[in-house]
C-alpha cells in the first residue's frame, strides 16, 4: 500500500503537508527552487528550524512558471501527477507545536548549562517550502556573562553615584537649615513690619494733628504779616520824612587827616565848635561858623562815615532815587571817601554793595524780591564813557525830566564778589595823572549807578529806582598844580563842569524857571539828583586840613552851604502798582 502511494504521488503530498523539523544547517536551494514562491523560515532556540513548505491547492494559486529548459521539481511533478480526488486532509498543528515547545525547553536548558548562545538556525529548502506557511515562535534573549573588568567599572561608578548622593544629601540638609533660619528671620521681619505699621498709624494721626495746627499758625501768620506790612510801610514813611526834614539836599563835611608828606604842616585853621558845625580861619581873622547835617573830623574812620550815610542809602531799597556826591578841591580825599582801599579802608561804594545785599535779604523775609544791576560811567573832557565796556562812548539825550544814556552797559550782580570784580575793571579804565597837588589825581568824574528793582507779590507793589554814587574830579588852579598841555585841558574841562554844577544849584535855589543842565555832560547825568527829577540827594564836602589850603576849603564850605539851602522838592517813591508805572525816572 505504501509502495502504491509512493508511485501514485499521494505519499509525497502527505509528507509535504506535514511540518518537518530538521536539525542542523539546511541545504542550499537549487536553481529551480529559487523560482518558486517560498515563505521564510524562523529558527527556534537550540538551532531548531521551524517551518514547512506546503503546496497550495491549484484552484487558489496561479500556475507556477516553469523554465523553458530543465525538469520540474519533485513537488511540482507530484502536484501535476496527483489527482484532486486523492488528497488527504492535512494533519493538525497541535503535535507540531508540542514538539517545538519540547525542543525549545531543551535548547534553553542547554544554554543555561553551558552559558553559550544557541547555534545559528538552519533552513531547509524544499520544493514545498514555498507553498506552505511556516509557524514562528519568539526566542528568549540570552544574557551574556559580566566580565570582571566591567564589574569593577560598574562598582566604581556605583561608588561615585553613592558619593554624589551623599554630597547632595548634605547640601539638601544645609539648604534645609538655611531655609529654617530664613523662616525665622521672615517671622521676625513680619513682627517688625506689624510694629512699624502701628507706628506709622500713630505718626499719621500725629501728623494730621500737626497739619491742622500748622494751618492755624499759617492763618495767624498771614494776619501778622499783613499787620507787619502796614507797620513797615509806616516806618518807611517816617524814615523818609526824617531824611527830608531839612531839605532834599543834605550836606555833610569831612576833613581828612594829615598824610605823611604833610607831617610838618599845620591844621590849626579848621575848628569844630560842635559835632555838626565847622569854622575855617584865614590868618588871624576868625571865620564864620557853618552848620551841616554832619561834620566828620579827621578821627572818623571809613566805617563810622558809612554808618552815618547808610540810612540815606536805605531809601533806595524803599523805591526812591538816591544820589550821593563827593565834592571838594584836589587832594581833599574824595576818592578815598568814595572808593577807599582794602579791608577797613573800604569806602562808601564797596560798603554800599555789602549793605544793600544784607538789607535786601532782611526784606525778603517780608515777601520782597530784589534784582540789582550796575553801570559805571566816566565824564572826561565833557565826553561820557562806559568804564565796563572798554571806554565805549555813551550818548546822552535829554527827555523832559529824564536823561537817556545810549550805549551804557548794565551788568547784573547777585553778590559782593560781582561788585568787587566790576570795580577792579572800572578802576583800570579811569583816567588819572600826577600833579604837584597829588601823585595819583583823578582827571575825570566817575558815576557808579545801581539799578534796583523790587517786587512784593502779596501786595502787588513793584518799585524801580536808581542809586548814584558820584566821585567828582577836584577843582584846582593852574598856578598851584603846575599843569600844562593835555593836563591843562583836563583841568579846564573839570573846572568848567564844576562851575556849571554850581550855577545849576544857584538857579535851582533861586527857583528860576530855567536851569542850565544841558550846558555840561556832568549836569545832564546828575540832573535828577539836583532837583529836575525825584531824588534824595546828599553831598559830602571833603576838605584839606592844611593851613595852606584854607582859602580853597573856605570856598568849598560856601558852596556846600548854598547846596544845603537849595530846595529841590520832595522825592516821590518810584512805584509800579499792578503793572502801572508811576513816577518812573529810570532809563
């Protein structure tokens, strides 16, 4: 029966349908087998190759393509020879799976015992492998033995990791302690914050009470300030009434002390019967006693002289035009009285600067605000020059009651240092010369003009006025001074301008309609101080104490007496109220 099956091809079909397990390496497929469709095999553990080729029924597979030459493979011949009615049912895969499981367990045991990986899987290439599906089972991954060197490396790495973990643990503990400390500080800060908030609340309540108290004080202070302004205005009026008590031109006399070159000279010609009188004797004939507002004997210092004129200068801060003129013969001490020297020898001009700044600061406490500017003018040979602008020529132009000085520069000043700097510039530009009467003689008239602007916002009162401090050139005689040439011309112009000044005083004193202010540049500049404008005027007549100069001193006293009796009218405050200009004589 078996022989008959082999011959008929039925036995081959049954064997081809049953999965066949082989050990070892499968033989390489032939050329004919390469052309057939195959399903890849998979190896089980232990080198067991699992899989089988099965011929698909002819009705489901396309007819295999056979090469043009050569014989067909045995499965192909069997398939072609086998009739469809002789097919046997394919055995089930249960027995095959159990055999595979047994072989897999045996292979795994052998691998664990020897410690070697399983041999490479073999494949069996048969004619039927391309037609029958194969059953594949996963193979467990073999674990390789760990070498001693690798073990040492792993142990070293583990030690490093343990060290790093210990350090991290220490760092974490340290940070934990820090956090605990910071938590304590935070709690303390919270308690302090609560305490400060309580203090702040208390201070706010105290501050509120203080603000209310300050408001009460402010209202009371405003009432006192208004009362103070009223009293201050009354005091100003009383002060200026006292200044104007004996007329607008006040006259004081100053006799200078003997200098070193006059140590052998005598000064007995001048006598002082009282503190405000003076008498000049010529020879054995006694002179006439003349009374003035003040007589400064040779013992008066520069400081004492200024103390007697500062109240007069104060009127300029109250808004009045003020003029202070130093008059006298050559060598009588006019420049020393007005300009002076350094330190205690400072004259009226630098001391007036310090006084004005000091008094203005006091008045600022009452709400007044002041602005100061300064100009220096020189009249030389009847021509006006700007001493602070490289002796630029200044054009004078009369406008009714005032004079315009075209080209005269004004310099804003804010402290005494600014004034001192400008004084040095002016001193360097002033004309001087040496004569027999004086080694350093002023050959020109110098006018130092302050422009003072004041404003009080609380009352709306504004004032603008001028303070003129004048150092006149000294009168002299050609025979006594011994001058010639240009100095003779200078002396002629000086004497002429002083003569016109005396004539204007006489005309003003006699109340004539016309006063010759236009005849000289000096009288044009001083016009508002001599009665044409609104000004308080004071003249300091300087005398030479030597007996040889008694005649000239007597002439100066006589002229001073005429000025003192001249009525130039009452000065009016130069006020601007709410933007309206009233009685302004500024240029």
